[in-house]
């Protein structure tokens, strides 16, 4: 099942309810073609992965939440465990990358675009 989140209070309640489970949040809009294509796939994943919690945020209906979550592109998927964003890179890979570049930047915590295979692979990895 996919929970609809409309504001930051609902968002925080959702993350607390997820606890140690993986939580996947989709940010999308009704008018977005890519969002329309990924929506049924996202819903199917919510039925397939019963031990993962799924939610969706309409960026037009929840502009403040989308801004707080720094959503720039839709669809965007953010993954959380224990109410914290999960990094898409392993700690070792991130450390090597940061050391090579000479600076520690903000790590990537989201999947942008309607890439269902990439999203499902990451869900399977982090469950």
C-alpha cells in the first residue's frame, strides 16, 4: 500500500512508523508524464515488498514539504531507515570518492527519474 503524505507532520509520522523498515518516498506531480508511467510500477512494488513502507508526495499539493526535502526533479525517490536518508553509495565508495576529489560534498540520497529497475534494485539491496 502507498500512503499519501500531504505535509511535514504526516511525513514525520510516516518515518517514525517505518522504524527499522526501509521507507521509500516518491515525489511526483499529476501532470508529469514520467510520474504517470512510474506510478503503477511504484504501487506494484508496494504490494510486492510487504516489509518496505511506501509513500507518495504530490509536489503541487505539498509545495512546502517538497521544498524542505529539496526536490528539484520529478519523479524523485528518497529512501529512509530509522527516519534518516539512506545513502545510495556504500560508505567505502563514498570515502574513496571524497578522498580523491579532495572535498567532502553532500552525498547523493535519492534516485531521480522514472528508472524502475534502478529503484527496485536499490530496494532489494537495502531491505
